[in-house]
């Protein structure tokens, strides 16, 4: 004879199983995916402190940093646009874009004087506008904060080339090579171009040599 208690438990179990099957069938028929499991809250030890342990302005500080990084990103994009315009021969438009980028990088370093990437880009834009004095100052500031920032060393080398100081450009190249920087190749290429251009100019000053095929070839590169 079947135990009434066992029967009730079995019936309840079958009823629950049937209900679950019915829900699953309904969800499948309607084409809806099952809901994702709820995210677990971090254990108490990982929860952010409520008051004294966490500075009251930490949220504001994070928001300010995010805003600063957005400012840098906008300046960087404008600098890239300016670079393209300059390459396409649109000097006037490029100058305006570099000017706008400079304002953003200036604002960035005013808010955070240790923002070495912004100092580096300030130098980059200034150099492209021909303001070498300002460019050197910005690179110096950048490297005083981050001495091993290889991109600034490469840009500084280009600034030295632009000022006609080949020896100092080579010093920056030596630093990049000693530190196995990927930027070394680019600066080496710029130095080679400057050396070839200088050789071509010297030959063109030689009078008769300027009309030779060798002189014309060197000058055309």
C-alpha cells in the first residue's frame, strides 16, 4: 500500500517539475532567451568604504581626470588632422588646426602640470608651427617629468634637426637606440634625409658641380 506522505511528496515533486517544464516550453515558444544571472555584489572587503577611508572628493577627481583625458584626445585628433592637411599642402588650414590643438594641450597642462603626454604634444604642435623655442621648452618639461619617454626624445631629435643642430639630433638617436626604442628608426630616417639634403646643398654651392647628374640627384631627394 502506498504511503500517503510519500505520495504527496512525489506528487509535489512531479507538479514542480511539470511547472518548470511548462515555463521552459513557453519561453522557447515565444523565442525569448533566458534572463542572464544577476551580478553578484562584491564581498564586504571589496566594497568601497563608506566615509573616512575614502576621500569625499574621489568621485569628483575621477570625473575631472576623465574630462582631462577627453580634452587630450580631442587635441590629439586635431593634431592628426592638422598633420594630414599639412601633408596635403593645405598649410593655412593646418596652421588653424594646430592652433586649436595647442589650446587644448595648454588647458590640459594648466589643469595637470604633470601631464607629460600633453606637454609632448604641445611641443609637437609648436614645432609644426615653426615655434621651436616653445617646442624645446615643452619637450624639456615633458622629459623632466618622464625622462624615459621615448616619443619625446624622438620629437626632440626632429626639433634639433629643424633648428639645424645635427649633432644634438644624433645624441637623441643614440639614446633611443641604447634604450631599444621603436622610435629610433623614424629619427634615423629623418637624420639620413637631413644629411643627404645637406650634402646636396653643399654640392649645389660648388658651381659647376650643381649641373652634374650627381648634384641634381642628391638635391632632388
